[in-house]
């Protein structure tokens, strides 16, 4: 069964929280642009143009974008990463 995701606004307009219907990983992850994570999902998310950093814990990942980036461009790419991974 595919993992379902919901997208929630955060107090920061440059961050969106992607919550999953099941745990995605154990523990937490935190990476910034320029990092080289071993985690394939984290690496794919950081390769999306406009993504500045990510933070995840068990069943959610918060994606932070650069100020000039557009969520309308980033969100479909994030969803594609999740669809391919989960």
C-alpha cells in the first residue's frame, strides 16, 4: 500500500510540512543545501531546485525553500520524490 502524504502550512512561509501515513525512517534527519546525505530521499529532495534545507522525524519531513523559489514548482517535485521512494 502506498504511503499517503498531507501537506501542512507552517508559521514560516518558506517551509511546508509533509506528513506521512506511516513512519518514513527511524530517528531524525536534518540537511542543508550543499550537504551529501546517505539517505536517498534526503538527497533527492535537496537536488530539487529551490529547496534550501530539510528536517525530518519519523513520519514527517519539513521542506524549506529559498525566498525566491515558488511552492507551485517545488511541491509537485517533492511529491514525485515521495511517490518514487514510498
